[in-house]
């Protein structure tokens, strides 16, 4: 059946193809696996009250900044902000003390590991990965951390 009786059949097919193409393009550019801003804020709030904390020992290694990023996490997130000639330690500490760089690091880490647990990761997945590493979503020890983030998420789009 034609959409409009006076339009040629090929025009109707073209319109349908155009509509399908548009939907596919929108789907490609919408990343359903990306961590939401609200989820990021809640992780930051749980980690530090979203304050730029100095580095300190945490579970056997140093954690720095508002997200309490460890050096291995920084390396896994692709070392944003690292400049030629920087040591990894220098770049990691500088990045964690800069909210934009640290947020990029967390987003990169979640993009890298979020789908390890499920095809469409949720804030729970991201929080548990942030706190317990790439397979944190499967570690029962990370549930308590998620509950802290979850209480912050109440009423938000986490």
C-alpha cells in the first residue's frame, strides 16, 4: 500500500529508506554505553565529596583527586593529558588534580570496561567497575560501594 495515492511507488520506497537511514545514523551516534553525568557526579561525591583530594595510600597504592584514581586505572584509561617527556607518575598526578582530565579518564575507563559485564551497562555497573576494577561488577564486595552511589542517585538520571 502506498503512503500517498498520487506518489509513485519508488518515491514511497525512497522515503522509507531515508527514514530507516536516519534512525540508524542516530543510533550510531548515540552511545547507550556511556556513563551519565549524574552517575559520574555521584561516584565523585562518594569518593571525595567531589573535592580535589591530595594523593594518599588506599588499599595498597596511592589514589588521587576527586575520583580517587590509582595509577593503574590512569594507565588503563589511556593516560589523558600525558605530554611528551612526562613520566607516567607526573602525568597521572597532574591529571587527577584537574577535574576535566580526571573526568575524561573515568569516562575512558568506563568506555573500555563497561561492556565487560553487560551489553548496556548501568550506573551500578560503572560504579562497581570504578571501585573494584574491570570485573568489579561481578565481585560481591563492590555491592556496598554501589549502595553508596545509589543513595546519591536517588531522583537523578543515573
